[in-house]
C-alpha cells in the first residue's frame, strides 16, 4: 500500500517539476513565482476536494455522491450573480477578491450551518433527508442565478461567466495564505475524529452498535466538509465532478478500506489530475478551453459509468 502511495507521489512531483520548468526560457524570476502560485492553489484545492468528497462518501455510505449535492456550488454562483445583478460588476465585493472570498465563504458556511442546525434538531434525523433538502436548495439557487443572468447586461454577464469555471490563473496570493491557515486549523481540529472514519464506512447501524456517537461525529464532519468546500469554491471556482472522480479512482486503485491510505491516495490522484489537466489546457489546447470543462467532462462520463455499473450490480 505504501508503495502505491509512493508511486503516486513520484508521479505528482514529476508533473509539478515539468509544469514549473517547461518553456521557462531562463526567465526564472518571472516564471517560477507565477507558476508556484498556481501549483500551491492546485495542491490546496485538490487536497481539499479529495478529502471532503472521501469523507462525505464515507458518512453517506454512497460512492456516487459529492458535497456539491448540498448546494454549495449553486449558492456560490447565486452570490456572485446576485451581487452583479444588484450592485453591478464594479462593486467592491466583485472587484476586491479578498472581500469577495470572505463574503462568499462566510455565506456558504452560514447556509450549511443553518441547514444542519434545523435538520439535525432531532436526534436520529436521516442524513438522506439532508441531501434531499440540499438538492432542492441547489436547484433553487441555480434557477434564481439563471433568471438574473438572463436579465443583466451582456457585458456584466461576461464577469458572471468567468465565475462559472474554476481558474488557477489569477489566484490572489493573500487568499492562498489565508486559505492555507484556515485549512491547517481545520485539519488540527479534524485530526481527533479521523479514527472514526473506518468504522463509519460500515454504515450507521453498525457504527452505533460499535459505540460510535454517530450523530455527534457526523455533524462535525459535515461542518468541516462545508467549510473546506466553501474555501475551495471561493478560491478557484466550482469543479463539480473532480471529487467524484478522484475518490472512486482512489477506491479502485488502493483497494482498501483504511482511510489513512484512501485520503492520501485521493489527494495525490487529485493533484496529478489537476496538474496534468492544466498542462493539457496550456500546451495542447493553448487556453482554448478551461481545466474545469475537461475535468467535468471526464468526471461526468465516469459518473454515468458508475451509475450503469451500480444498475447492473
């Protein structure tokens, strides 16, 4: 198992080295800082999405679900569209990336917190009811966003359109530092609960029978997932199918139920997929498409494959 982790780590480091050094032309002072910022954003975002999806699939005991089903991606787009629709694209919340990041993250975490508070008010509330409510809210936010996008000025719609796809090209260094600090703090808090993941993968009833405080632990996991997904989405934009893709590939490649290997494997696969995808976008397609389009296309096809596979089973 450790050999597989080591092999993926070598592939990830090799791709990062290629990305950092290719076509540099000797302009190291200019090239390296810009590419290093992209790589840091990729590593942070890839690890966040892989980690949150793997944990989410464990607590829901379902491998075709991702945290985006709660509606956070749709809420992010609704926030961006609403601000431009009401205040215009020159408003501070759009022009100032720091303000936009903080407001978007705070609102997404607040939405998730309120959702969890009401739905977990009673002990033993079914988590699938939470997913259903999240799906309804996600559809609502998506419909409202589409309605406002139809009405706004076409020039301002271009600003909204830029927010629809994940981008690693213009990541603010200040936001990267803030995101790393937040993720490290969350990681320290989460560490004490990692011991429950292997047992939770057995299902709710088995976990309770084995002495796990199920509702208490799941609430903490959901809050952590909401914060992490909010940070990743506000930092680079929505990448819907990346988590689904890397989590399932990690399960198939690692062939284990030990989450210490699954989490590390999914994070490395995510970094490899993002760095490799960015190399393809820049060197093959010459920026004629975006990384999120490629990831969502491959992830969407893989999602259909999983559905057909589950149907046959």
